[in-house]
C-alpha cells in the first residue's frame, strides 16, 4: 500500500505496477486526509491511497517500483500478510504476478 498527492499519480502508480506484473490489481481510493508530522511540523493533506494485490515474492520488486516512480522523498510502503482467502482468487493473484518467462 502507498499514498500519493494526486489522483493522476495514483493512477500512474497503479497502472504501471499492473502492466509490469508487480501486482495483479491495484485499487485507488481517495481523497483521504492524512495528518502527519514532517520536518518538525504537523500537516494535514489530501492523498490518494493505492492498495496493491501481489504475492510475497513480488513485494521487493513492487517496493522498488513504487520508490522509483514516486514523487515523495519518503513514500509510504506497507505490506500486510494475507492469512486467508479464496483459493481461486489467490491463484489468480499468483498467475497475474508471475514474472514473464517464469
């Protein structure tokens, strides 16, 4: 999961990750209001959240992609484990994130 400062950039992050098979799906929601401390100041800004559906073995490549494509100095990158899910859905995620030629 990551956040960004605009819908257009969120769409870019989502689309490029799916195109490169780093995520099977990316969902965008927003705007959300983020309240945070940055450089000693409390700020409140609108952001768009991108939630990626991927596998554990593609997480590092997805993180590298987000860092390379993101406009923030320190982009949010958070991974949460999937502890259960539909076998058919999880198989689809694995298939869609398979590296080309694998």
